[in-house]
């Protein structure tokens, strides 16, 4: 007996015609929905970067093969991998059947048929198991609050499971008619067919059952097509497009193509941003990673995306009716959500787009308005006279760049480094190191202005651009070759965002520069005492700028073997709570972000927590102070301060 | 409703400023920005914009206030006017000419600094000072008057009126994008006749300085100075809320002190004129 089967056996021709007609109608409906939706997406501004199809396809395939963005959640990784590859196997099987049936070619025969049967069965099994896992997670995680109750998603999952199960039942009924021995290569169908036989559904009695099951299965498949656009299934198209585009750097902002002078509108988003609203799976990974949510603040990154989608559904209602102001101003700009999103949605950029709308109409929290006003008038968000920028240098020899003097190494002090008392200590430590190493460097003194990073993250794009242009002119005037900064926010602005305006010199974080000095042997450090140390990765150094090694390398030179890691470290670091303008804002939650981080430090048992950001330093100190009495017996130091403590010389102590 | 709001640029009071000996001009330290759009003027524009008037005109007395006028346009003003005089410095305004100009504009509400009292006196308009939370209803203006130390009273006045806001009124932030959007909008320049001679502030008023809006006396505030501060714009405004209390009798010394401060406030004494 040659292993093969009659395609579409026992299917009434009228039913088949009806299936094709309904499938065509479904395809028309899907096309209609996406065309109508794309008109709404098109109300956004065009992206400056274009998607190269070849590169996009390669990215998509690499993504689908590895499912790498799910790696942080193994359950989700297995679940989606099984669903996706099971679905692909079933899709291929259906396509092969259709080709054989309509192409009048018989290739599903003999060994090919056996492999086809086995592959289709295993694909269906994987798909069923994946859907089962999804249903289980929906049930278990809904209770934990990670997944929002969504009847439509639950319905879709049951629909998919029904399609898979009815497909197996259909196969079983076909096998149960005469049990051809080669059908053991359809193991699931064979086992079910044995079950059918046990209840008396074998031989000719299986024929009407098979026909009924085929009709039921076909109806479910048509139902699947119909619900694609209106449910989470639309992500098959939108999420595929989202991951096909370059993932981009978390936290990176793009300049809006139109100046924002009114409340947020679809035109204030990029088309791609609007499409991503439809790509959101509502999986809650972003919410799980969000420090504001962990502190019980009103922000949920997922809600922002769902609100954006609601706005697409009802474009006439203002955004303010979808996203509460408190939620918008709770964001710390840490971009943990961007990194966590399995389909590469940059949620923070959407939050900033909404903030821009609020800033444009002057409706922003008073501390944020004061910080922006101060930045606009005094060129620093601390509201201090810019002429007092060099007060930190009292008692130190600090060379200030002369008018038009070429500068090989510019040490960028930054606003926190110039005005904040703790930040000044970091600056003074850096100056001691630079002077100790007899490096030729300059500072800009009172010509330095805010990098504009806080303004941009608060939604004041125009002020950011204005400051960026002034600072770039300064760099050009002094023909700066390298900018050295201890502030990761300035680093990010210069390295990744100023480049959209004009060319920039090389930009280094002080940890990177110190690593280079250790490597070239100019910086010699002695081992610190016996204390344990942990490192808090600043979001804009680790997560955003991929630099997690340089600070550890420098610390390793002093604390070798005594450095302990917090569970949330490196690119997964937990925010200090001071980014995105939060150092000035203070939206109330049930807890404080800096306190949560301080507790995480406390759990390591370290006596010192090092960091590489003046804002993190302030916030960690605040968090330490907020711990219960008896706790917080550790100190917060910047890398530069620890280097000064452990320089192999006594003259700079 | 036609609203006029005075705006101006001022020296940032939080900076260290010195006078250049050569030019006799104020100079800021390197790195600082000497002037800023007055916060009180900006608060005035914001308060006026909240009234949703048919036209909101921002004006500045003299040249050098273009930045403040641009702020006003960005914050919702429909016109920006730079008033100058045909005198040598363009800034010695004749009170009569200013008052005539406002009368000719058929303004319903003028929000200004010290100018408000002068115009109210000249034109017989209602005058209130130390206000916040302005609201216009038909032909009346309602507002909260700040008495100091957290005390406030509700006041109302018949329109047209000339008012001064509370000096620490917060000016809402105006984004750079909005400023850029109005950068090309024209600033009208209107030349008024200059005052013939000093003092430019005008003659001592013979008539009652401002129109009164009610016969009900205002309640006493926490102290005489608070009361004085609150009543700079008028001592017969109607009071619709707040604890009612009989007016306390002041001593002759207190009355004299109040009178002198009143004259100083309106620039009617040569000393202490700002």
C-alpha cells in the first residue's frame, strides 16, 4: 500500500465552494481593515529612516528563529516558539495540500507523505501545547496583575485551540474509517482514532462524523480570518513589521518632523509609532520592568500603548482623555520598557511625544516648568546663575578654554557636576585625576550650558535643539577632539542625539576614559580595603549606551573579587528614580523608586555602592536615607571618587 | 471682549548685575542672560488668555521689549504692539496720551503693572490690584484678591477695568516651538505724543483715583500692611466671600503711613519712584 491520501475526501463540493467564498470575503475584510487603519497610521509623520526590505526580512527571520527578545521570560519564550513554529508547520502543510489538490500534481505520496504527516502532526501538537500554555498563563498571570483581563484575547486563544483540536479530530475520523497502517506517522491522529474506535466511531460510522468535523473545522478557520484585524492576532502583521525595522537604541528620541505647538495629535507621532500601537501584545513585560509601576506610581507603559491604540480607534477624542497627566509625568525615562518589549516598541518615545503636547500648551507640573524655565533663562535646570558654574573649582587648578583655543580633551562638567553639592564632589575628583595624570584638558567654564537632555525628556524639544546648537558651536569653535563627561545623560545626548543635528567629536564617559588610562598604564590604582562593593548601572550608561564593562573594569582594579552584583544589574539595571526630569518632579506612589533600589543595594551586603552618574548618586543617597533605621550602613560614591581614594600616590588625597 | 496686557522685559533680579562705567548700562556676569520677559507680564497674558477674549493685545511701553511681546504672542495674544513716543528717548509717555489711546481702543480690560492705576484714574475705570484667578461674566470682572499670608477675598468690578495681578503670579511655561511659531508674526509700532516735560508720570489726581464698584466696605485683613497691600487698587471693592468683619479704626500714625505708602505706590511722591 502506497502511503498517501485523497485530498479533501468526503468534503461536499458546495461546502468547499462556500469555504473558498468565505475565505475570499475574509481576505477582503482583512485588507479593508488594514487599508483603513493604515490611513490613520499615515496621519503620523514619515520616518526619516527607510526600511530596507532585504535587511528587514533578514532581521525578521533572525528574530523569529531565535525569539531572542523573549529570552528574559523562558515560559513566554517556549510558549511563543511553540505557537509560532506550530502555526508555520500547519500553514506549510495546508499550502502543500492545496498545491497538490489544485495543481494536479501528486507529490504527497510514499515517504514524502509520511514525513508530511509527521511534520503536520507535530506542528499541530506544538501549536496546541503553545496555545494551552498561553491560556494557562493568561489565567495564572491575570491573578498577579501582569496580564490585563481581555475577553477577546482569551476568546482568540480558545478559537485557536479549537482549530487545532478539531483538526486532530478530523484527522482521527479519517483514520478511524479504515486504519491504514502508514497513518501511525500521524501519531496524534492515530491515538485519537483509537479513541474514536473505542467509542464506536470507526468504519463507515466515522464518515458522517468526519464530514461534520470538517464543516466545523472550516467554520473555525473562517472565524480565525475574520477576527485577525479586530484582536491581538493583528500583531501577526504589525509586530512583524515592527521587528523588521532596526530595533534602535532604547531611550533614543527622534526629532518630530513638525514643531509641536498644540496638544498631542496623531501628527506628532511617526507613522511607525502609530503602527506599533497596533503591534502591542499587551503582554505586560514593559509594565513588569517599569520602576514607576514598581513604586506604585500611576504610570503603566502598557497603558500608554493601549491608550495610543484607543486613540487610533477614536481619533476625535483628545489624548488627555486616554492618558492621565500623572501617568505621563511619572516616567523616569529609564527605557526599561523599551528593552523589555518583545516586539521592539519604543514606549518611552511615545511618552515623550505626549509630554511634548502638554508642554506646548503650558500644562506641565510646576517643578518641571521651573526646571525648563531655568534651563531657558539660566542655561541649567538648577536655576543657578550660569556665571556661578565654576564655583565647584574653588581651591583647584582648572584650565578654562580660552576664546577659540583648540582643545584636545574637553572635560564636560555638566549641570549636576557644577551645581549639585554631591555632583561637585565627583567633578572635583575628576579634576584631581586629570591633574594627577598631567593630562592636557580644558573645561568650558561659564560658556558651558545644559546639554538639553532633561529638557528633551520633559518634552521641550525646541529648547533641547537650541542648547544643542549652542553647545555644538562651542565644540566646533574649540575644535574639540574628545569630550569627556561623567554624566551618562550628557554622554547620551552628545553621542547619540546631537549627531542628528551635526557632527560631534568623540564622546567618552569617564569610566571608559579611566579604563583606557588603566589599560595604557598611566593610571595606577591600589587595592581598596576589605569592604564589599556593588555597582549601580546608570540607565543611560548600561541600558542605553551598552556600557556595562568599563565601570566594572575600573572598579575591578580596586575591588577585585569583592564586587557583588545586584540581581538587577547591567542592562537590566533598576532605575534610581531620578531620570526623565524626575529629580525635580515627584509624582506620588505607594513607594519611592530610590528606596526600592536602596533596598536592593542593602540586600547585597555591600559597604559601598558605586555609580557613574551624578543623578544616580543623589537618588541613591536619598534612597539610603529613606531606609529603616539600622539599615543603609553603606556609602554612595562615584567611580571617580573611588579612583581618587585609591590612586597610587598621596599627593592628591 | 477686548483685553490689553502690558508686557515688558526686565533685568533678571536673581543675577549679579553691575553697571558698566563706560556706558552706564547694567551688565551681567559672563555666561548669564541679563534680561528676561517679565514674569508678571507673562502671568497677565496667561490670565487674559484664560478669559478667552475676542481679542488679546499685548503691548509694551518703549522699545527693547520685543522678547516679551513674542512671549505674549506665543502664549495666546492676538496682537503685539510696541508703544513709543515721538520724544527723544521714545519712552517719556504723556499719561493723557496713553489714556486717550486706551480709550480709543475701546478696551474692556487692561492688565498692567503700575500703569493700571494711572489709566483707571484717567478714564474713570474700575481698578483692582493684587489679583489672581480672573473671570469675566457679561460686564463684570470677578477675581480673587490676595491679602497676604494666605488670605484671599473675592472681588468683582464693573468693566471696563484696569487691574494689576498679584506680583508672584506664576507665569506658565511657553515652549520654544510656540515662540518659534510666532517669530515671523509682526509687532506693530505705534507712536504717541511724548510728555512735554518731567514728571512724566502725570499730575496728582484731583478726582477720585478710581471708580468704585460697591458700597460695601472690605473686611479687615490680618494686618494694616496686608490690608494696604490688598487695597492698593481700591478700598471700596465689593467683597463676596471671606469672613466679614467691621473695619477696625486705625490710629492717625497708621493712617498717615498708609497714605504715604499709597502716594509712593502710585509714584505721586518724588522719592522712591521706580
